[in-house]
């Protein structure tokens, strides 16, 4: 296999992942023509890759107008990954324990490239349910977890990582960079961060780091609670969350 052939295949693989990422981001079936426009790739290339992904059931046809979406083979691949991914398996137990102690919604959150995502979630045991879409990307500065997940990076690395537009909050105000960096450094010292959600007007978010053997935050455990309950139970929720995150870290690092 020549070097040019290897490079062409690698480029095709990159574009195939672009297709999958774009469909995940949009969250609905699309025609290959629309996908090509969305990812900025030639239509002929996208049609060829879509045909290959359909053949392998990575994508599946939807309806009769040429739309495609993420296929069930991805589900099976994800399940195989989870069976051998200690963090997810152990975190599932940790989240259930948090819910049983607090009755609030619990989550495990991660970085996904330049964004933040909820990887796992257990809904709370109260009548008023709070939930998030698992796997949906969000701007890092909008999140409590983001302050902890970036704590090991230098200021310049943080600036390079985050899209400048992601500092624009849902209400249209821009989060000052110096405020964000200060919060990151304090969160790293405290091993904890919480704030009233910027995405809504009724929840408070708690986050605690799950660290690897090097002391780097690789994930967070979170509680999302109504603001009144968060205020009344703040110390208890903080203690439960930090203890759970530390216990999870010990289990995956042993």
C-alpha cells in the first residue's frame, strides 16, 4: 500500500467520522446532500461514504426520501465498549447511590473534544424530574463540570481549547475570560464547584472531580437539583458528591 493510498484512506476515515458527528449534533435524519453542506465536503465523497456506512449498518435509511441516520450497529459497538469500560460501569453504581441518598438527579460528565457532554444519568426520585439529553454537547463555560475538567490545563491551553463564541451565555451576556479562569483555579483547589445553572432559571448544579492516578480530572459526578432544595441541603449534597467521586476514583485506579 502506497503512502498516497494510506493518506487517502485516512482522509476518508476522517470524513466518515465527520458524518457521524454531524448527524449526532443535528439529532435528526438527513439526506447526504444536506450532510455534505453541513460538513463542507464534496457531495460525491459524502454519497460514497454514506453508501459504505449503510452497507456496514453504521448508518440506516430512514423513510423513502433518501434520509439516513445513525444505525443500530453503533448501539452494539457502544454496548461492547461499556462492558469493558470500568469507568462507565462503576459510575453507574455511583450515580445510583447518589440518587438513593439525595433523591436528586445524578450525572457523570466528560469532555468531548472542545465541548462538554453528559455521559451517564440517573433521574431523581422526586415527582418533579430533572433530566438532560445524554450525549448532547454543550459549551464548556456553561457548566459546573467544565471548571473541574479543565483544572489541569494552563491558561493558554484553555484559551486555545474553547471556541470564543462558547463564552456567550444563554442570556446573551459574555462570561469574562478572567472570571472563568479564576473559577477554574479555585475549583481545582477546592475539588468541587457549584453554581446556579446558566441554562435555566430553576436548577443548581454541583460537580466533583473523578481523578486518575496522575491526579487529573477525567470525569465529574454531578447533582442537578431545584435551587431551593440545593440551598436547604447544600452541605449534605456536597459531602455525598465528593465522597462518591473519591470512592469512584479509588475503584477505577486500583
